[in-house]
């Protein structure tokens, strides 16, 4: 690990000011990703600003009937929170599908959003990587691509976002609260993460010095009609090859509203609002779900080794929508997929 | 009032019940502090990247990977390592169950497994063997002693739940 200075922030504005004024400074909270990256020399901050003592660890009701989750709420506390389990079981399930219990105890809500890719080449400082070192080239293209993107990739980068929690937050249409050197703002979840384009070094739309302070969820609406289905190379404690967060609001027997986000397939959780709208008024069926999957995956392109993910994603979408429609969500400790 | 430090910072940790005040560098991990400074070598440096669980300790009662914790950030916390759970003269029930069920071969992952299992039972979300397997998945055992580890954890969990069941009758 490189040498750096340490500042324990005593207010959000102090933390923001300290990072905004120093290009080499980084916020640190749970540290489960940043400290790991520092050990690999992928991250070499000149200064760490410790935000863990800031009062951002509450889960509060909002006037609109939703909840506002403080950026420092640990992933495990959020997943097991009574209100989250009752009103947003999709979020709880997605969190419990990710990482290990130890990591979830340390990792925070804000930090989960800011996880960096697990692309092998991003982690390997001996190889070129446009995300780690802009302009150096992409070693993944033409390399080992099992875990890489099938949607929204560019000639500069084919990395995927590794979070499970974010896939659920995308489907639930969360809003991210941010405080920065120029004040507060909110960012719809769909606009928080970005596609790589020709600037893959930017994972998200935050400016340097902007800090996530909370994640807000709208009022709950999907009842038991949801699921988080995660497929991976081992049955636990592995990143998704493909995951699906699905939530359905039924209108009689038909679909009133559907929200579907994919994980493990792109630089951000993948949604298509037009494809979702096409499910409105449709009677749930495998063939309707297959048509939807084809729409959601239109434009999907493999890199060779990961071509299988297109068909895997198609089947996972159909399964997940079936689970959501029947109100039988995937249980994360049960490994059989129905 | 915040303080910026490039070099050593004084931190006070309660380690296995004893207060310890040390000067730590910002880049010193909790695992290195425990092993190299306090000579508590129970927690193991397996992968040093949060992937194996051998370094698991309890921080304020919660199990975490000590290799990914910067010691300076844990100022004021209570740390419990395998040495603090029990020793040869008085084994913690989880330690005794691991011995009874032969829940290890080389033993390298064992301190992390035991701290993790104790943390898991405290968390109170494991009831079934499937749930134990899932919630212990952050602790790898390359000897493959998983089935015996599961037996040991199940026994301690059952003993812990037994009084509750009696009380409910």
C-alpha cells in the first residue's frame, strides 16, 4: 500500500471540502473495496478522509411514504432492517446475494454504489487498462472475457459493475442524495452510473469531492411480486455472471407495471423503460417474458468467451419474471432455481 | 475538531477486554496490528484481500475481515480475537464443538471460522443448515472440512436455542 495522510472528518461539509480541494484525496467508509484496491496499487490516494463518524446511519421514513437510507448504513443492517424486509424485500434479497456476511457487516450503502469493477485487467497493474490508466488501452478486449459486458460496452472498456444491491436499487428507481462543493443535489438511479464510452475511468456521474449522503426509495408498490435471481460460478460468495432484479405490479391478472434490471452484463445496472412498458396489460406467460427478454437484450454482443451470457441472461429474465409474477421470490440460501 | 495525520496517530482499542493504546500509521491494517504489534497471531493472513475469511475477528461484536480494516479507523472499538473467545483451559463452546466434530484439518482457517460462527450466531439470522452454509460462505476451508464445520456450528446453535424452546413450552 502507498503512503497517505489520514483525516477523520467531523462534518459532511468538512469531508467534502477536504476531498474537493485535493485531487489525490478519497473518501473512505467501510473500505472493503478501496483498501483492497490500495493493496493492489490500483488506487493510490494521497489522503484518505474517514467519513465513518458522520451521522449518516439512519433509515428514515419520507413524507412520500418511502424511505431515506443514510450512506453509512451497513449493508447487513439494511438487508435485515424490519421495514426494508417488509416493504422492499427485493432490496434485502439482492444485498444478501452479494459478498459475504463479514463484508456486508463492514460495507456501507454509499460505498456499495461506488464499488469498482472486478475486471481482471483493471486489478492487474501490469496490463494496460483504460479505466485504471486512461489512454493505455483495454486488455480485456481479445482477452479473458467470461465476466465482461454484453451490453453497452465500448471500444475502450468492456467492464461490468459488480454490485447486486445496485441492481435492485435500479429496479426500485432509487434516488441518490449527494453533497458536493457546490451544494446538494439528487440523482435518479438510472443517471448515477454511466456507460464507459470513451471515458471508462468515470464509473458514475459524481464530480470529484461529491459525497453520497443517502439513497432514497419511493413508496413500496410491488408486494410479494419480486425476485432477485443471481447466477454465478459458485453457489455463494461470487460475483454475478448474470443477475436479474424483477418487480411486477399486477392489475387483475395482467401486468400493470414491470421493472427489470440486469446485473453482471454492463457497466451499470441495465434497464430498458420502453421494453418494460411493452409488458403493460400483458397476461404473465413464459412466451410474453421471452419476448420481453429479447427486447431487453436487443443489441447484446458477446466478446467470444462470454457469448454464453446472452442466452443465460435471456433464460434468467424469463425465470425471474415467472418468480415475480407468481409471488415466489428466489430465497438466497436456497440454491435451486424454480 | 478534525486532525490530519500523515504519520502515526494514537489509537485506543479494547482488545479481548484489555485497553491498548498504540501509535499506528494510517496504512496499518487491524490484522497487522493484532499480529505484529500485539502478537495475537490467531487471526491469520490468508489472502489479505477479504476473500478467504481467515482474518475474521469481532469488532464491537460484529464479524469483519480484519485485513480490510485500517486500524486508525477503529479507534475506540472493542476487538475480540480467537484468543479472547477462550483458551486451552476454558474453551468457548464453539471451540469445543470444533474439537469434538474434528472441524479442521490443517487448522489455518479455524480461528476465522470460529470467530465468524460466533458472530453469525449473535446476528441471529441462521436457523437451517442451508442458512448456516450461506452465512458462513465468507470463510473458505481449503482442506474441505466444511461438513464437520457445519456439524459443529449446528450443535452450538441447537444448544443455544434449546433453552428458548424449553421456555416456550
